[in-house]
C-alpha cells in the first residue's frame, strides 16, 4: 500500500511518546513492504539528523515547541505554506491513504484540504489534541468565532466582502471546526476515546488499538521469590500531575519498615525539581534523582530495579512506562486514572492504589515487600500479558488490518 503519514514531529526530533509511537508503527509498516512517506514539521531538537529520504520536514509549527503565535497576516502565510506542501506531496506521491497522527501545532485547515480532496483517511489519536486543539486553532477560530476586537471584525468583514476569503478558501480552508469528519479513526485507549467524545467530537464509533512496545528489548525475567525488594523505580516527567510527590510521601511513610531506595528518572521545571529534592533532604529519604535517559538505555534501568511505581494523577491516554516495566519482569504498583485502567488488574497483574493517596501507596509498597509469592505472580502474569497483547508485531497486525478495512470501505 502507498501511505502518507502526517505528524507534527518525527524522530529523531521528538518531545514525547506520541512521536516515538508514530515512528514505531510507520517503520514497522515499511518493514512489511508498504511504501510510506512522512510529512512532518521542520522542528529540530538537539538530536542529530539521520538520512531519511521518505521523511519530508516541510511543515511549519504555530505556537508550540518554541514557535511563536503569529498575527493573522503572518499566520495566513503559514497556513498557505502548509497546505501547499500537503498538496504537492499528495500530487507527487499519489497515496492510497492518508494516515493522520498528531496535529497539535499544525494547521487544522489541512484536515479540510484532505477532506475536500476525498482521499481515504484514517487517524491515530494518542493524546488530547482532537478533544482540545481544533476548537482552539487560531486560524479557524479567527474566521468563524465572534471577533475579539473591532479591528479583527473590520478586517474579516473586508476580506469577506472583497472575495479574499473565497480565494484563501481554495488554498487554506477556513471552515468551521464542526464540519470536520473522522469516519475512520482509532484511539490508544477506550478512556481517551470517551474523553474525546465528552469534549464534543463525533468519534464514538472510533476503534481502540493500544500502543505497542518492542518486547524483544526487555528480556529480564521476573526475580525469584527469595530476592528481596530493595530498589523501587519511578520513570517519567517531574511534574505535579505525575504524582512524584505522592511517591516521596509514601517513602517517608514506609521509612522505618522498608530497607530500600527509590530511583527517580526524569526531568521537569527547575522549581518543581527543587521542591522534590528539598523534601527528600528535609526528611533524609533514600531517594536518588537521575536525568531522563534515551529509550535505548531503559532496559538496563528496569533490569537493575525490583518494582515500578506508576504514580500518575492525570488521565494519561495510555502510558508506555508500565508496559515496559511489566515486559521487563517488574511488579508494578500504579494508579488507574486514565488508560491504565484498561491494563491494570489489581492483585492479578499489578497492585493499584488511589491516585494522590500516599498512605494507600505506602500500604501497597509494604504489601509487595511482605508477600513474596504474590510478587512473583504479579510480575509473571504481567510480563506474559504484555508480551501477548502489546508486542510490536501484534499491534502492527491490528493497524494493518484497520488500514486495509479503511481502503475497502472507501472503495465500496
């Protein structure tokens, strides 16, 4: 199949898991013989470029990743540019299908261009962009919402009366967000789909295809029952909504009963990092902080620890960290605030606790330490389930079938 992937960022230039997920699926499909081109932004991180002839870094980001918010005259130039780049690649490549991913920071007018050209399209949604981003898109909002100033109202009325809007419409559509349609779409969790529906998007029909992990990278076996739990692990952003402070407070609660440590891998805003480290110093806690590591180094980190604390307190769409830990044979103690409720089964493949409740988390830590047979059972079943349900090839099989069904429906 000939497929055009569109995403706001693409590795090696990325800021989070969404882009890595996109790359993993894209390259997995390419490995199966599908011809794929990627249209993405010119965003550049500090990671070195690699030769990627199939990746076109031609789009411009607006208002995100260090890019400024533009006044309407300059934004018009950006909108025209992005839509023209899309049309050029569509004409040159002639894809059978457009495969849309994350449009945060990208021109939502491109969604209408694709829609108007009637190219078979499907979307993979793995964060809240569809629930929040289209409605806040500056370009579409400027044309269709009540003007925020008299000047804006005058300019818009003038551009409409003189036919300027009609001419722009042919290049960078100005339709209302409510006219967007997503007949073929899947989400990385049922929780994210429900969240998006609750925000007003007509996507109740969306399928669910979970995020994959490369299980071959995580080969550690569950530790035997006689091995004590000495090293707990946290991996993720250092931010209030990630529950890191809850983990630290739990460590204070178990200090007299747990002869072990907590390793924290991640980074965040300097002020919040200082707050966490000050708490550790004030209470003399056995906690060490480490910088975030690239994905290639994480298997060794999991292998060097005995259990993972997944403490997130916001409704994450579907976190990869617990999947990686479980694939590595680690028992997990975690919250069920978002998509993780579709992964975690308390006292079966993990232990769960109430998000934000450090006393509850402390009890689960002591329970894990004290019940060796349960610890092995959790780790063993968790590893088996992740390898069977979330392995890369299993998920790419599901994606491939969904793509084929999308094309079949478009030709019906």
